C-alpha cells in the first residue's frame, strides 16, 4: 500500500514553507538568487538567463533552488527541472573549488585527450564527472572549447592550457592545489 | 478546402489540420504513438512518418499541415521497414513486468503486432527503472514501459493544467519525472488520472484497478459527486463495479475526470453499506423512546419498516397536523426521487415543509438572482464561457478543488486563450495561481468590494449604458448607493489596495464579455442575498447578461442540487419554481395530485404558505413543533451549522425516518433506517450546474435487500395513503410507477421548464438545458437572451453589513469553513474510498505561519479550535493560503473533528442560509 | 562620445579617426598586438590566425588581428558601418535582399541555404514583430571560425544583423552564443554597448527612422541548440528540443513570430557584399557556391589554425598548400569535414573541390567549417565511435531514431572497438544508419550516421579487420593492441615507467624496460612519452 502523503499538495508550498522544506542553506546564496531573479524576472524567456547567472554565481542549481525559482517566477518546477537537467553546464550539486575540463572535441580527441584523462584520474584518484574527496577539484569533460589548433586542450577554471602532454599534468595539478590552499587561507 | 492525394487517391480534406488527422478522417490509418487528438502535436515518436512528394525526407504526419495538391504515401515498403525498426528501437527499452492493465490497449504492442515485430525477441530483459516507483495511491508509475511520448506531460499541462510531469535529462537518459524529481503528490499532483488516461503504453496505470479483470460491461452514467456533471463508464464484472473508465463521448468532460469521479467509487460496494431495513427495538416492542442511539437496531423486513413509518407519520399528522412533519430531500438523489419526495410532502402529507442542502448552499443565490432576473440558476454553460469569455471573475469559489473539471477548463482558457482571470477570495486558493489579479479581501466584505469596483466603473463611465437603459430598471437608486463606496473606504473595509481595485475594475470593463463565477464564499453569509444581488448588479452594469461568454454563474455544488431545487425540494415552490403562493399553481397541483378520501371528499391538499427551511425545521424539531423528520440522503448532524445544537434538536425529535446508504452521524438519531442505493444501482437523471439534464444508468443490482430510493418513496407514499384511506384520483396522483422514466414523464407533464424532457430523448444523446419547453425544443444553454425571465433586470441597491460574529479578545481568530479536493462533505463516501483517505487522512486546519509561530504550533501538530458553541480537533497545516488571523477548517471528519461543531447558526434574513463562512474561534495546541 | 546621425557624419568620423591614427603611428611605431590585450587566456593570434597562405583570401576574417575588437573606432576606420549607413539611406529593403541574392551568398551555418531567399521569406511572412537571430552556437567540435570572428571583429556581425533586420523588417535581434566562449561574450557585449552609444544600434539608427537593437543570450552546453528550432526554444527559456519544420522559423520562429536565423559568418559577409557589390562576391567560388569560406583546420597537418579560402578550392590545396602537409610526413588517411554530422573522406578524394554540392555528393557535408585531417595512425572505426559517442551524448532525445538509434549504434561500435564485434554488425549498423538518417526529426539525427556510413563506405576493411581478425590496423583500439618495448632501442631512461598511470613498466635505470602485459591498460601514454621510439604498438597477428 502506498505511503500516505501528508505534505499533500493542497497546501501549495508557500514561500515560507518552502524555505523550511527546502532550505536555501546559506543566506548569502538566497540574497544572490533574489537579486538575479529581480533583475531578470521580466526578461522574455529569461529562465535561461537566470539559470546561467545562478550557475555562475552560486555554482550549482540545487533542487531547493529550482523549487524556489519556480515559485518566484510562477513557472512549473517541472519545466525548470527539465531545463536544468537538459543543459550540461548546469549542475545540481556543487563543484569542487577548481574544475579541470578536458576537451574531448575531435581535434583534442585525436590529439590525445583520452590519455590525459587517464593520467588525471590516476593522479587525483577520482573519475571524470566527480569531485575529489577533499572537494578541491572536479574533473569534467567538454566538447571543444574552440581552441582546436592547440589540441589537446584542458580548461582549468577559466584558464586554457593547450598542447598538453600527460607528463606535464602532475605539475599542473600541483600548481592548482597549491593556489587553492593559498586562497582558502590555510 | 485543400485537395490532397493519399497513396494515389484524391481526398478533399479540412483546412487547418495536419495530415494524420486528415488521413484518419479519410479512413486511412497512419500509425502513431506520441500523437493524441486532444493534445498539441509533438512529433517525437516518428512512427507516423510518411513520404511526401517534394520533400527530401519523410515527414511526421502528425505535424505536417495539409496543403493543396500535397501527394503523400503512407505505407510504402521503405516506411514499413522503418516503422519496424522504430518499433524495435522502442522495444529495446521496453520491459514488461508481466501484469498489465487488461483492458487498456497498449498502442506500442498493437503496432508491433500490426507490423509483425516479435515483441518477445526485442524487449528488454531486465528493468531499467524501479517498477511501481511512485507512492501515489491512484497513479501507478512503471517507467520501464515508457516510450517518452510525453503524452502524460502534455495531458497534465493541457488537460488538467497542473504541469506535474516534465522531461528531465536529455538523449538516451531522458526520463519523465514529477516536478523537480520528487513524488507525484509532492509535485502537487491532483490525482486526476489524466496522464494515465493519455499514456499509450501502460507506463502509467490506474493503481486501484491494476490487475483487474476485463469488465463484462461498461455503463455510461453521470458522476454522483459534484455539480459539474461529468460522465464516465462504470466497468462491471460479476455485479461488481471494478473500475471507472473515461468515456470520450462524455459531453461535459470528455475523457477528463477528477480524483473523486475517477477513483472515488469504492464506497459503492463498501462493507459498511446499509443492506436491509432497520428499526429501533423500542418501536417493535411498543416501548417509550429512550435517549437517541440507546435502543438497538433490529433488522426487519421492508413491510415492517415501511408500515411502521407510514403508521407513525400518519398518526403524527392526524394528531398535530401535516406541518408537524418536515422532510429533507436529497441533492445526491435523482430528479425523479426528488420529485417524488416533493410529492410525498405536498400530496401525501400535505405540508410544504420540504427543503434540502441547497438551503445551506445556494439558497441565497436562488433568492437573489430571482429578485434580479427572475431565475435563480447559472445562466451560461461552461463550454460557452471557456470559449467566449474575455475575462473570468471568480469570487468565493475554490474552483479547482470543488469543481475540478471546470477548474481545469478555466485554467485552459487562461493558458490557451489568455483569458483575463480575476480571483477574489480571502484564501489564496489554487486557481489564484492562474489569475492576472488576485484579490485577498477580508471575509464578509464582498458587497463593499463589488460596490467599490462598480463605483470606479461608474466614475469612469465604463458601464454599458445602452444595456442598462434598454434592459434594466432601478438604476438610479442603485447608482446613489454605489456613490457611497469610493476606493479609499472600500480599501479600508476589504483590505484590498486601491490600486488593485482600480486594476480589477478596468480589467472587467475592458475585457468583455466577462463571466462571473461564485460559490459558497458568496452565498454562506448573513449577507448572502445581498452579495448575490451585488454581483447581479455588476453584470448588468457591464452588459454581460444574455450573451455568450458572460452571465452570472453560481457553481452548484452537489451532483443534483440543481435538480433537487428544480423538482420542488424547497418549501416555497412546486417543481419548476411554481410558487406555493400562486393560486393558479395551487389549483393546478390540487387537480393533478388529487386524492379522494374514503368519504368521497377531495379537500385541498395543501395551504398557500411557504413551509419551513432546513435551518428552521431542525430547531423546531428541537422545540417539538416539528414532531417527525423524513430525511433522504442527507447528514444534517455533520452539515448543519452548530452541530451540538443540531444534535440536541434531533435528540429531542420524536420520530426520524432516514433513508441512507451508510450508517451516518445522523443515523444515530434515527428511528427507522431505510437502505437506499447508490447511483450505480438505479436509473434516473441528474441536472448539473449548467442546467443540463443527464442520465444516471443502473450498472449493478442493488446490494443486499436495498431498493432504489424512488421505489422506497413510492412504497412509503402508497402505505401512508392506504393508512389514510385515500385514493389517488388526479391526473398525476398515482404512485404506481413501473420505472423512473415514467416518473420523468409525470415531471414533464407538471413542470413547464422540464416539459420536453424524457429518458428516451436523453438516451439518444440529446443535451438538454432547461427550460426545455416541449419535446421538440432543444433546450436553453444561455438564459436571459434578449429579455430577462422577469422582464427587466432589476438593480438592487446593497450596503455592506458586518457579519454576525467577528473575532474578539476571547475568540481572536476568524474561522471560515469549506471543503478539500479529496473529500466530500461529511465524508461518508470519500472516507470509504481507498486512496482518498491515504492522501488526505486527517482533519487538517489551515493556519498562517505567523499565527502558528506565535502560538508555537508545528506543522501536522494536533490542535484544538473552540468557539462559543463547541470544539473541534484537527491537525495543523501551516500555509500562507490563509492570511494571518484567518483559519480554515473542513467538515469532512466526524465527531470531534467536525468543523460544524464551531459554526454559528446565524441566518441570512431572506434566504435563511447560515453564515458557515464566518465565526470567531480560539486556537490552541491540544 | 560621438553620436552619429548620418552617412556623412560617419564618413567624417572615419576621417577623424584615420587622422588620429596616422598621428599615433608616427608617435608610437608598434601597435600592441590585438587579442592578447584583452584575452589573457593562452590564445595567441599568431597560433590561430596567421598571414594568408596558398589560395587564402580574407573577407570574413579581413579585420581579425588587424583591429582592436574593443574599439568601434578601429572598425569605423576600416569602413565600418558604412554598409549599414548606405543601406539605410540609399536602398529599399527589396534592393538589399536583391543585392544579397545576386551575390549568391549561402548560409555558412551548414546547410547552405541561399541567404537572400531566407530574408525574402521572412520579409514576406505575415506577423510582427519579426526577429533576427545570429546563430553563434558553433558547437561542432574542432570548429572555431565563428568564435574568432566574434572575438576579432564583432561589429561586422552586428552590422550584418542590422542590415538583415532592415531588409526583413525586424527591430530586435538576438545573438545566441555558446557559453564556452566567455571572451566572445564579453567582446560582443562591449561592441553592442559601443554601437548603441554611437547611435548605430537602438532607436532611430543614424536618424533614418529605423530602429534595431541586439540582445546577447548564452547557451549552456547543448550542441543541439545550434539547430535553429532548438535555438529558438532555448532563447525562449526552454529545453533545447527541435521541432519539425514546417513551419520554418521564417514563418513561425521566436515566440511564434517570423524569424530569420543566420550564422555568424553569413552576417559577417554582408557588409562587404553591400560595400563592394554582389558581383565582386559572386566572382569568387564556383557556379553554385560563391565567395569564401572559413575553415578550422586541425588534426595532423603541419599548419593548423583558421583559414579562409575561396569555395571550390580542392582538398589537396587546403591540406598541402595552406596546411603545409601532414605532420611528420606521415601518410594522409582521411579528411573529416562538417563536424560530427559530417563524413570522413578518404585520401583518394584529395582532389575533391570544396563546395556545398561536391561535399554532399561525396557523403560528407560542408557543415560550419570544421576540417580535421587524419594521418595513417587514425583508426577509422574508433573515429566513427568517437563521433557517435558525441552525437549520442548530444542527442536531445526527443525522437526515437536518434535517441535510441544512436545509442544502439554506439553500442555496436564500442563492441567492435573492444574486439567483440560479431558477424552482421556492419549490416546492422547500416540498417540503423538508414532509419536514423531518414526518420530523425532534426539535422542532428539525420546527420548522425554520416561518420559511420562514410567510414564503412571507404574503410570497410578496417571494420572487417576489427570484427573478423580482431585487429586494429591503426593500432588505436586498446582491446586489440598491446605495447612492447624493444629492448635494443630502450635506453632505460625510465620516463615511460614514471608516466605509466598504473605502474605496468618495470626496469632498472639504464637497462631495457619491460611492460607487464597483465597489468597494462593500453593507455598509450608510454609510447607518447618515450623519446627514443623504443615502444611499439602491435595488433592482430603480431599480437
Ligand atoms: N471535493 C469536493 N468538492 C465539492 C464538495 C465537496 O464536499 N468536496 N461539495 C460540493 C458542494 S455541495 C458545494 S456547495 C461546492 C462548494 O464549493 P466552494 O464554494 O468552492 O467551496 P468552499 O470550500 O465551501 O468555499 C469556497 C471559498 O470561499 C472562500 N470564502 C470564505 N469566506 C469568503 C468571503 O467572505 N468572501 C468570499 N468571496 N469568499 C470567501 C473560501 O476561502 C473558499 O475558497 O463544492 C462542491 N464540490
Ligand atoms: N461548516 C460548513 N458546513 C456546511 C457547508 C460549509 O461550507 N461549511 N456547506 C454546506 C453545503 S453547501 C452543503 S451542500 C451541505 C451538504 O450537506 P449534506 O447533503 O448533508 O452532506 P453529504 O455528506 O453530501 O450528505 C449526503 C448523504 O447522502 C448519502 N447518499 C449518497 N447517495 C445517496 C443515494 O443515492 N441515496 C440515499 N438515500 N443516500 C445517499 C451519503 O451517504 C451522505 O451521507 O453541507 C453544508 N454544510
Ligand atoms: C545539430 C545542429 C547543429 C547546428 N549547429 C549550428 C551552429 O552551431 N551554428 C550555425 O550557424 N548553424 C548551426 N546549425 C544550422 C542551423 O540550424 C541553421 O541552419 C543555421 O544557423 C542557419 O544559418 P545560415 O543560413 O546562415 O547557415 C546546426 C544545425 C543542426 C541540425
Ligand atoms: S494525475 Fe493529473 S495532476 Fe497528477 S500528474 Fe497526472 S495529470 Fe497531472
Ligand atoms: S509515461 Fe506514458 S505517456 Fe508518459 S511519456 Fe511515458 S509512455 Fe508516454
Ligand atoms: S468534477 Fe465533479 S462531476 Fe466531475 S468527476 Fe469530479 S466530482 Fe465528478
Ligand atoms: S534528431 Fe536527435 S537531436 Fe534532433 S530532435 Fe531527434 S533526438 Fe533530438
Ligand atoms: S600503455 Fe599505458 S598502461 Fe600500458 S605500459 Fe604504457 S603507460 Fe603503462
Ligand atoms: S576539439 Fe578541443 S578545443 Fe576544439
Ligand atoms: S505520432 Fe507523429 S511523431 Fe509520433
Ligand atoms: Mo452545496
């Protein structure tokens, strides 16, 4: 038999309820999201703009955030969830402090990206699409960043590294982790 | 009209259609999976691809507009090959766990069969998703059968207007999900089952009937819950209702239904059903009446029970006169039964003391609209409004929960036609989400609110002066009063901002025609009639009467409350609103129903004074003025205001005959219990909120010893006449009906607005909205075209009055009562239908978060409400649907949980409707 | 800031700017080198875009690296916005369309639809407002022509859009740019603001009564959004799912209104055509394919990078003259054009002229201009698998043939590469190709089989080698190869051992090393790191 559902839809989740049920965790996050919503809520078709902004400023678009945005924009959350999961730039979970994006476009594939990935996974002890246990580095794959003449290409956060060889990876990763522990003030 | 060639043959086809539809109409079948005629085309499955001359690649017929001269080939060798491949691709992800829904055709398997694709060879061998993955008690989800046609998504959005389903991820990982990937109910699913109905493969199925056998027969009938009047098929096997299925020919709803209509059928054969007549032991033993409920029930024969009742009623009439007896008719019963109840009261007993729940419901509408226009019913049909209205104004109606199928049609009008929707309700009801303007007025301030809008309209000269001049009267007196409601004042009274008032007035004035809908938020007040008069004024002022897409549209609640009123289940009118104070009418019925006494005399059957309303007869039963009550299909202990007082009155009443299907709260006070039947076990008609008369058809044999209500009533009447030694001699005085159809023929004979109604006509599919003047008349979907029933429409000046009981220091909260989607009134039916109770298991009390916080109340915590009249217990539902200081409770749960333990029996002076919507209460954690 | 009100004022301004520049040049001999100033990323102008070689002609790229893309003055100095001013003051919309039609310009986004005709269709459609969209989604892996134009000469695109808007009767334009191009986005935003400030965008442009503004929208990582109906859905804030056409966007596009969508490069051509005349443009190229085309030349050629060549040029001229031949003098095996929906042309087709018709006839497509040259060490089955993986990941999933068909093809190709191919796989692939190609909803699915079909057609023997002999002739597919160290050549430098991700290589320093075949995962890192060519890849019989 089905489990009775007490949070029955009749009490359409109201904003306050929602925050209780889906905490937008950090208040600063809510402030950022509110500002984004306010700026773009009247832009025609602005959902993509809003999600792009949230992704880039908050770093991910969690389920509570989706519910929240739906509520504020009066848009079905199913539509928002559909958009968030359709585009590969949107993530529903936080990324690491740094992302290592390996280009798997044609030029880079032919130019040796698979070997780079293998090496990086070995060094970091994680898989592509995942984040290292210490939350520092996320490994990702992307499809051509338009720098094909320098294949194979890796994008570290916003920085582009071309003509990379597996042998150069350890140094690169050391540099990133160093920068990260510096910036986090340790 | 375009001429096209399909497979070499020329066809003339409709314009503005796609090839798939055109071909279908030409009798050529093109296979399709993602397409459905009710839904916007999608073009995803590619099964309908056809070859079109001039196009490089095959095109999806379901999305290809027909153009003149188009040459298409629908079944070439290449296409057949491709379709086989496509079917195989779909099967690659199709896993069948074995036990399907037997009679729901699976379109995927059908086409596989058609094209000779061996399903056993190509289907997946192990599931990709969890089977039965959602806990909704009605909707069974098995994505292993999903072919991603998105029909469910479109059905939920385009039919129900709820947008629960969506598509997540992309490519091979695409998957349908509810909301943001949560359960259906969490995603605000209303369990209407539309998505299931449109799913072509059985990925979504009806859970309650999952695995049910094939039905022996399907019987089209009319829903016995609400006044929308949906039709569906009862599926019967071995004399059991095994499920409800949609019937696409249903005139009001098509394949759409709401959760109660589709899934709330299990009460029909519930073990609790009363299965044989019962009387209190004291009656059989000739003992004095002990306190209510103390004398045990004894199961007896029909003869014993009916004779006992007949003798007792005849005796009371003999001793205290006919007016010592009062009758409550039933809006759950058929027109035929209500007619007989009215005839039993007036002809057999000789009293006008007959009423029914319409008193508690739309009595103020009937009175008010009668005064304004001369007819108290909804003026336009829903289809008409949804098609033609430019604006819709909903005030005091929780439409999507209480008239769900109309609610979803209004949502569609907003979504598809961009109709301007204005919702005014102290609670932010769901339909408010679809509104351009939502007004949250304070409860009990509707006269001021509407007067305020009309003030602005008049100030700006936005009224339809031509309409007013030609068709209305008393405008100046009205105008003078409206003068007194400037926005500043109205804003103060109602709590609605001046800006919103202005915006609303402007929207109404600039979007015509506009239709007004209302329900209990307007009627259940001591100012109920004033509220209705004010809305009538508004629609006259804007010239929205007698036109398509406009009108005054009170949404009638019970399945047959319109019919029960039509049939004379009211103390002041005979069937068809023929007044009991009109001599000619009295004369007519005295003749038609004439009985001859043993001495050969034919004294008048009744007097010319209106009888008692339900809200009067119950208190009078308490005082002994009314000695006997005959109740058909009502549960006054639960549904009348101030339940504790109702209990006292019924306790004090000498003799109560109750004709019910379940032992109810009221049966505790009854002396004779006559087991009637449900709508599934009898024949007759219901009249829906649109005045549309529809057939109720018997699907199963009555349970146990039960008998159709109309047969019981006729039997009781005959026995009383026999005790009194009267012979029916008038033209329509007899009680020997062979069928309900014969009763309808008698109704037609004495009721001008039903003159053209017969079961024969209805059975051939006639859609009749009364007045139906004769057998050739096709009915009247829109009232007051050209002229009002009373001639001129009359403006009535109305003034704001405070409700009877407002919050104070001791009882600081304002309580308003009403209903929820998943339950029906006193809950006898819905609490006995599997699933409804699972979703909504408790008496929830809506409390604003601020109030909850101030009182330290947590969500779902047990709380206690008390008023000057009683207490009610329930669970807190903390929500901003209510405003601070406002509490909403329902009356779906019995005993201590009944909201009516709190309500006040303050009555509107004209209609005698109680003020269910306002009283003062105290809230505590219990 | 100058607010320009007429053609004359524009010409005056140009004079002023040129004068100023002349003065600057005398005082400061070197203008600092273009993109680095604003592009801190490791993109260097010279790496991507060199001086023209071989038959190269610069029309679209003519300003790139020459002007400062953040300077509208620079653009104006190069006759910028004079085409727009001319159009607004001297031409009717019909004349504009006629000029574009006569030039023979065809859409550079892939399908090569005549641009003039598209404008005419949009102009003729009932319904308003109308919209102009610039498709800057450039999703083809291995292609970056559009990015370079946006980053190097954004105003040429804006000017082209404005002219198109005038021609079709639109007053609002959108640029849909992929999110992977942050610099392009920034450059464009700056350009839009500058153009507005100069009165070249916005209300009443050049006081002509014509109004036109542009808004930039970003994608979010979905290749399919390059497809025009998906792109529209994305701008509308929805999932990027294509829908069947008709109706074409020209009739019912953005928010249901007539919409003209063109590629970045298409727009960038427009001002030149207006200024220099349609005949000049039509004189370049072939009978049916006029003008020049930019290509992103990548892969195993010596000179990779952005090139612009007249249409009709042969592959040979591109690979050997412009691209300066194959790296390390290896043999050319195939040329892949048209991105993931394109095909692989074998070395034997090296003399094929590069124009829309010829490429299509050869089983490939022009696409947006990706061109990847592959040498003998490329496994064509693996390449087919690679493209199918890309397509499968990027399929929107709406239609059955593409959603499941590409997945099924990928399954088979993966199996073949893993050495698990079975008899009948090639035929099954061919069947799947056929249904996916003919019955998919949009160009993505319709084009998806191209890499598979073209490789089966031209390199069927490689498939057969994988399936029947379990060997990978190009020595790429891991399951079919192994690596061995030739002891004679190995110097014992230990580099391979250090770099092997799983430590499969053992050996003493200065002694020949040995690969433990049990552990080795055939990642090929060792072979890449060995500086002495001591490691060999073996397959099949040799195995
Ligand atoms: N599921 C379900 N459906 C039903 C029924 C049921 O029991 N269950 N009953 C049927 C019957 S008989 C009826 S009569 C209808 C009733 O249908 P409705 O009248 O729609 O339902 P209610 O819940 O009684 O209340 C209507 C609305 O009135 C609002 N209201 C309260 N006070 C005021 C006020 O002062 N002014 C205004 N303007 N609004 C106010 C309430 O917030 C509420 O939203 O439903 C019918 N349909
Ligand atoms: N506080 C508060 N109270 C209210 C209201 C409110 O808004 N607030 N609303 C009022 C309104 S609008 C209404 S309509 C009333 C409804 O008041 P009622 O009509 O008293 O309520 P129901 O629960 O529908 O009762 C109908 C009974 O008929 C029985 N029944 C069903 N079908 C049949 C049949 O075919 N034959 C026989 N013999 N019996 C049958 C059912 O078992 C059920 O017990 O409630 C009113 N009470
Ligand atoms: C899957 C797919 C991806 C596409 N990607 C692009 C793209 O990145 N850029 C582009 O201009 N056109 C792309 N197109 C083509 C567009 O749909 C459209 O034809 C083009 O933008 C029209 O512009 P044009 O006429 O100037 O070529 C793509 C088409 C498909 C089917
Ligand atoms: S049952 Fe109704 S509300 Fe629920 S998902 Fe299905 S269609 Fe939507
Ligand atoms: S659940 Fe049914 S209706 Fe919904 S997409 Fe799947 S197959 Fe279609
Ligand atoms: S809307 Fe009313 S009539 Fe229709 S199915 Fe629901 S309860 Fe029955
Ligand atoms: S072909 Fe592929 S990308 Fe295009 S609509 Fe179909 S599934 Fe989507
Ligand atoms: S191929 Fe990779 S795993 Fe194998 S030996 Fe070389 S580096 Fe190590
Ligand atoms: S393929 Fe890697 S940058 Fe283009
Ligand atoms: S029915 Fe036409 S594509 Fe599915
Ligand atoms: Mo009611």
